[in-house]
């Protein structure tokens, strides 16, 4: 069966509603997380920076960059006390 563009859009809308209604909170969080990661991986470094700064602020971008570029020290219980 061939659908018009409008019919296909309506079919997709209905199916998405059913699909989302059948998902629990954990499924929704997992889906959104995977979708966002995929979207962000497709951005250039500059686009990703703009996305973070425009959605949140420049300080968050700097903090996140610092988190992934700084050398992490391993905590050994009793060693640093």
C-alpha cells in the first residue's frame, strides 16, 4: 500500500505514541541517552561547544573539558590519609 506523505506522517505519529506509551522510565532514559550521544557524536568540536554553551553556559563547557583533559589521580584508601 502506498501512503501519501501526510498519511505516512500520521502513521508514524500514531506508532511513536504507542511505542513511547509501552516504554518504562528506564527505557525512556536509555533511549534519550543513546539518541543524544549519537547526535552529539555527529557534531564538530565547534558545534558541540556551541551546543553546550547555548544550552547551559560557557563555564559548564570549560568544566567538562577540564574533566576529560585533566589527569585523574587514583584514590587508594589509606594512602592519601
